[in-house]
């Protein structure tokens, strides 16, 4: 399978590295190259993978699947909708040193970095990011386009909504939820449900816009 990485910035290079490690571990894939709209990157090799052109050049690069390697949850959502309508397929980038229970489901286009642990009964949506060293305990539900940042720890039976961001080194207590497109600031501890669209931070995490659930 030839996989095209859309995005050649820092996050895109992490995605490419995950794919390269997968290939080293025996996965039947090659990294076809990057595409990025930053003209200064075009023509460069990053981790031995060439930046072949802009996003608009996609159809000129032979590929079987794509990973949207962009940190913005909204941008991944928009591009996923556009590319799905155009018939593109999406690959999962899953580091061979992630520890994943056999019954875990991972949606297309998602990325699972090195050191991630996903325990039984969990479901990971499409185009989600499980970043370096985060832990997802049993029976979690991670929504499409969500980002669980490096070093985050999610207790059992946690719900992370579509497009939500759980910031670096945060914790979410068991049976708590973070609503769609909500943001949990870095280093926070979620002890109460965070409603959709809310930004919250602190220990315990408290809303800085809107009203938090009791």
C-alpha cells in the first residue's frame, strides 16, 4: 500500500516516522511522499521522504491511501469530508510500539503514536490523534477528529467528543466526558463533565467560557 502524507510539518513528520516504523516491522506499506502548501518545504527530503508538491498536486502522485497529518482538528474534518467525496481512502498510522488490546476498534485516518496504551473495549474514531505516550483505559470512546495530546491519561469509561482536544499531560477521571469540540488545557485534571464547545483548565479543570456541568 502506497500512503501519501498530507502535511509535512512537525506533525506530518511524526506521522511519516510512524509509517516508516510500521514498514520496518513488516507492514506492507510504503510512504509515497508528503504534500504541503508551504512552498519552502517542496523539494526537500524529511526523514528520507520527499515533499512532492502542494495539496492540489494529489492526483499526480500515485497512492492507495492518505493520512491527514495536520494538527488542526477542524482542518482534518474539512479535508476528510472533501477527500471522502472524491473517493480517497484513509490509512491508520499505528506505531508498532503502541500497546493495543485485541478488541480495540480504530477508525480510518487515525494516528497512534509510540508509547500509547489502549485498553480493552475502547473505540477510537476516524482521523483522531492519540499522541506520544498517552494512555486510554478500558471502554473509552474517542470521537472523530479528536486529539489526545502527549502524556494524557484517560480513566476507564471516558468519553472524548468529536474534535475535542485534551491538552498535554492532562488527566480525565473515570466515567467523565469531554464534549464535542471542547478544549482541556495542558496539565488539567477533569473531575466533572466538560460540555461541548467549552474551554477548561486547572486542577480541577474549570470552564473559562460558558457553563460547566456539575
